[in-house]
């Protein structure tokens, strides 16, 4: 099974958006009345929390020392070594 990179910042942003959608739906149905400024503030705060979560996850990955970089590109490409004729 292929493993994929976990992105907690995207998960936080998705949960915030689901919360906003639920709040907007409740407001539209008349079950709850909230001013527009509440939704704007929640959206802004949610994006900031998402950014901070992404930053923290990045720092943790960097500290653990992920995969080592590839040594595949240590040599110059063939076109710059003079092995091909110039047109």
C-alpha cells in the first residue's frame, strides 16, 4: 500500500469550512441567527489556525530529518558537456 504525506493544515481548513457551511445552513434555515461578521471572523481565524498547523507540521518534519536528497543529479547534463553537435 502506498503511503502518502499527511497534511494536517488542510484537514483543519476543511473542518473550518464544514463548520462554516453548517453555520450558514442553520442561519439560512432560520434555526440560528448569526451576523455576517461572525462568519468572516471564523473564516479568518480558521485560516490562521490552518497556517499555524501547517507551519508546525513542517517544522516537525524538518526536525525529524526526512528522506535524504537524491544523488541522481550530481553530473552535468549531456547537452552542456560538449558531447552533442551544435546546430
